[in-house]
C-alpha cells in the first residue's frame, strides 16, 4: 500500500433529513456501521446544517470513490431527491486519528 489515502469533501444543498434517507436507500447505518459499506472507504463523517449536508470521507483511492459515486451513491441520491453536489474536493490525507 504505497499510495497515501485521500480525503473527499462533498457538500450538497438539501434538507439534512435527506442524509438519513440516502443512507436508508443504500442500506447503511452511519451510527452503528451496519450495512455493506463500499470497498476502499476508510472513514465516513456526515454533518448537516441549515439547508446543507457535508460528507467527509477517507478513501484508499479516488477510483474506488468514483466507482461508488457512479454506480451506487449517485443513483441513491437521485432516488432520494437530492440534487448533485455543489462541491466535491479532494485533499491529501495528512493525519487521521479517532479519539474516544
């Protein structure tokens, strides 16, 4: 595993309630980790504010995220009535720690 993992920030203008609706369509539970999460996804954070949802994920590779977006997440967003993201930005992972 010579390549460094990468972070993607996805920002969507929508009702934050749609975050749980999309996860329901996908059969994923971001609270418990239950479900068939995509290969290559290392971390997932979802947050919502006033008319905005932001998802920050760490992936082993961009290609894995792009395949997930094209074949699974994109159609689920459409099914839940979520507009396409207004921002998708890739960053190099510099640090990653989970504190309890």
